[in-house]
C-alpha cells in the first residue's frame, strides 16, 4: 500500500489487536521504601554506609597534622638561621593541600 494513494487500505491482513495494558499505582511513603516498577514488588531500604566521608575526614586530620608539624619545623629553622626564603612555602601550601586530597582514580 502506498501512502499517497486514495487513502484506501488494500492490505489483505486484518488489523492486529494490541494487547491491553493495565496500570496500577501504589501510593506509599517514598522515604520508607521504594517500588520496583518493572517487577511490581517492594525493595527494602538499605542501610546507609558512609565510608567515604569518614575516610576523607581522617585524611584531612592527617593532612593538617602533618602540614602543621612541617610548618612548625620551618618556623624553628627560620628562627635559628634567619633565612626568610622558607616562607615561600606558604605560597605553595594551597596547591600542596589540593594535591594531597585529589583521588587517584578520579
């Protein structure tokens, strides 16, 4: 059959019946659980595991402790030998902190 003909259908096949679709809605508190739409069953809530924030917090604590200890030694060295060129380390401190917090697999 061509589309631009008189609009008459000359197919020998009867139109196929489309299967009926039934839709059901479930209204429940979305905070307590979720519903798998494809299979129609409830998914139990999972326990939250917050390992990443804990690891980042420990990393930040270690970072600040080690950086503070290192800059304490720099201050002592400046006090004893009066070479103030070591104060340039303050300029690179933000870069040092950023590089130490960047993840390797990102």
